[in-house]
């Protein structure tokens, strides 16, 4: 929700030059059980263009439409939150499932963090300070995302297939 009003969010997107590729990775704070919580909402909220509900689906739909307004030919890659439920909670999975649905509904690329071994490893758990990754974990995340993007681009039905994506 705050990305829509933050100076580094939608305002920055609207004032920047159009890009060919956008990564959208939001949802961790939306799932917090505090004042930052945003209800997941319904899948139809993603495509609603009038009276958009203040839900995760609705807010992500607003962001997606802003990106597509900026460049209707842009490729969008959604990324699920790199957090997982521990069996006693169902805090993150509804948001991850929503991201998967939005990627499918918009024919966008998807990086599903649940399929990246790094995010379920002990090394991940041991390199988090509070709730944020350490510097070396950010480096590992970057490497993991590069490989995941290559995999998504190869599997996706986008014009990225015309480019050479090497390992």
C-alpha cells in the first residue's frame, strides 16, 4: 500500500523514463499483522479500474496498470515474497498465491521464490538480521534472481526469446 504513496514508489515510476523491463516484488509488509496489513482481496480486484479496492490485488493492479501506461510494450516480471509460512501460520502464502495469479492473469513472467533453494536454506536463515538480509545475503539473492530470471525468460512467452540469454 505504501508503495503507491511513497516518493520512491509510484511517484518515481511516473516521473521516470519508460523502461522495457519491470520487476515487481512487493507483499512482505502487506502481510504484517499490524497497521501495515493489507487484506489480500479477490483476484478480480487486480483488473478493477474504477473504485479499485484497497487490497493487495487491487493495489498491485494499480501498480501494474501504471507500468503498462508508462510502456504498453514492457515486460513485467512478478516476484513472490521470499518469506514462507512455518506451518503454524498462513501469513505469507496468500500473498505469494496472489502474485502467482497476477502473473498468470497478466501473461507476465514469474519468479516464484518458493522454487529457489536459497530462500529455504539454513544459510538464508543464518544471514538475516532482524527481518532483513545481510550484505552477503543480498549478493546471494542477486545471483539467485539472475538465474531465476533467465529461467523465467526462457519459459515465458515474451519477446525476450529474441535476445540471447547466456549462462
